[in-house]
C-alpha cells in the first residue's frame, strides 16, 4: 500500500489550527498539531499540542446471509492487540481503508472480495464511527451486506498478498456471532457494533431481504 497523503484539517468556527508538522511519515503519517478550540464557557482555549495519527477513511461490513441466517467473520493477527496484552488473533468483520478517490461502497466490495473471496448484493449503511477519537482521524463507514454462503459452507484463507495479509474466513450462525458480541468476547469495537446492530435488526432484515 502506498503512503497516504493526509486530508487537510477543515476550517471550523470553533477551532484554530496554528501549525502542523509531520512528526512521522511512513505507511501513515503522524502530525504534530498546535491548535486552540472554543471552550464550553465561550472563550478560546490556550494553545494545545496534539499528536494526530492520520489514517483517513475506512469501511467495514456485516456480511449476512438471510437464507442461511449466518454471517462471515474473519481472523487475523493484530500486533496492537498483542501490545495491549490480549490474544493477538482477533475475530473481526471484513474491513479496510479506502483508497484515494474511492467511494465507500466500492471500497467495501473490494475489501470483502480480498478478505473472504465473496461478493455482496444489497448493502445498507449502518453508521459512521470514529474509531479512536483521542488519537486518530480514522472514520469508518459500517454497512450490512447481503451475501450467499457457498453450498459447502467453507471459505478458508484469503487476504491481499501484496500487503502480507493472512486471513481466515469462517461461517458463523447468526445466534453464535451475536452471542460473541453480547458476551463481550470480541475486543474489536467495529465487530461488536456490527453484531449488536444485527441483533436488533435481524428479523426486519430477513423479512426485507427475503424478497428478490
């Protein structure tokens, strides 16, 4: 993946960006931002300095088969999970960063194909989520997508080879996947949000998607 050029911080009447400096430029950029913002008492704050991890826009999908009443989840090694002191192989939803100029639905269909080898039919937008509001500008658009699980029910290994991805995709009965989120057994926030949304909307979704 090529290094990404950060999107400029937009102007806002309640914020003044005094300076921006690239502290690190690699796959992603870390910027050192000096800024002031409007306080709740109406005055402007004193200058503050913040490290901002510039990851940009991302997408995620709940891949749901309404006929089989099942979802597809993936597993992959995550170094930050290991650094946080938890098991490094996480159960997740298919997700990824958008390429420059790519629209969210196109990006999500690409990521789904790369990570599960599946295609998606109808899609619905669930919401937009800022994944780490204290440190990163990564804003993720989360969708639910209609899939058809292969008759053999197995998916196997996938991932973008040029990015070194090693991903295992598996079929989960919807009840089992939802219980994963309800029990707090998934530390991945996007996965928990998506599966809890499915728990609330599953019956309506099955009814709606039962029509061709």
